[in-house]
C-alpha cells in the first residue's frame, strides 16, 4: 500500500509532540520557582486586573460577534489559497465562481459595517 507516503507526516507529528512535551517539562525543571502574588495574578495587557463575580461574569455579545467575524474572514482566506494555486487550470469558470464568493463575503462585510458591528467603543 501507500503507507510510506504518510511516514514524513507521522515523523513531523512525533517531533512536534516531543518538542511540545519537552518544552513544558524543561520549563518546569529549569524555570524559577519563586512565586509571589504578582506572578500568580492574571495579566490583562498591563492593566490592573478587575475583580470578577463569583460565577465568572458575562462577556458582552459584541465579543462573540467580533470572534465570529474573525472566523468568517479566516474561512474566506482558506478558500482563496486553493484558488490562487490552481488559477491557471480553473480558467474563466473559476474566476466567476471566486468573484461570486468574494461578492457574497463582501456583502456580509458591508452589512456588518453598516450596522456598526466593527465599532470599538
């Protein structure tokens, strides 16, 4: 069979796993062990952390909307890569399909922009 074609992928996965596990183990062995309140406290971009309610608090809906927009535009980029690679073989049909796809995503972007979904206030 063609199992030997997967050997480089398996070796890369093994090396990545070994590196990740080794990094965690080495940092716990070699790293400093002098803990204090400031080191154990959560870090919020240089700002003093605000106290949270016992239940963990609620995130605003805007946070989730921004996250979903980020995912939508990441998916768009994922679909653009194969198009760029096979542009010559797709010819006019591929160009039309990609134009329709980008137009659909742009309409969603324009809708979100118009509704104020990208305002950071």
